[in-house]
């Protein structure tokens, strides 16, 4: 199994977390987005969007972090722990995948990309999206251990890395204690793997 990603990519790290949780062996290949290699024909043959991450599992190629999480959970988690089978439960989890791909991606993730990589954004607009999405997330986590089903699912993995990395985009989490407690619970999970900016907490 091959994972094309970058060490600083929160979206790639979502996939790493599930691969580790499922104890799946894989090789990661670096795609250095700072050089623009993800927009060259070789990579575009893997993902026409020119985005990370991409997973190649035998003759199956999946791009988009949320889609990869669904694929791995369905393919390698027969217990349906990470992605439930029940339609209503699955729908609630998918709702958070959409939240990760929309509000989180266009808010805290975009702010981080701007400050780390110089990605062009409207900073005021992006900060407003980030603030609103963090309020929604914090409210959802009030009195809850995880986003759905009182256990970690791919809903949590889809949202966690980019949210926890928000301070690198100059978006603070001090006013969101429930998010901070949730992040600490994820970092305490068995087989949790750290990345730069997301080191495991004692």
C-alpha cells in the first residue's frame, strides 16, 4: 500500500492515523508541494485535482482524505468500529466528513496554508469561517468524548489534524476547551502517531 503525502499535510495525517489504528503496513512517498510537483503530469495521473493525499492499494487508487478514510474503514475494519454500518449512524459520521472538507478546509486549514506556505486567501473571510467552525465543533463536543457514538470514528480523524494545527494558522484554541480535551483524547488513543505540530501529549 502506498500513501502519497507530505510531512506537514494535515489531510495526509488523517490517513496516517487510520492506517496506524488499523495496523496496516504502508509506504509513504513524499510529494513536495512546495516545488509544485503535485501539479505535474506524473502526479496528475494519480489525482487529476493535483491534491494530497493519494492512496494506492493494489489496483485501487483513492484520492481525497475523506474518501480514503471511508475506503480504509470499509475495506479493512470488518467490525465497523471506525465507520458504522447503521444508516443513521453512518450519515452522522459522513456529515462530519463534509464539515472537514468544507468548513475546516476553508477555515483553519486555509489559514495555516497561508501562514506556512503563502497560499493566497482573504484573511478576514478565512478567519471568520475558522471561528464559526470552531464554535460549532466546541459546542458539539460539550459533554461528549468524541463527535459521534461515544467512540472514535473517522469523523474524529477527519476533523482532528487540521483543527489541532489551527495555532500554526494563527487561530487560537484557548477559547475552545472542549476541543482541546477532545484533541488530548485522540492523542491518547492506542497506536496514535504524531506529526510536527501534533506531538503526542503525555
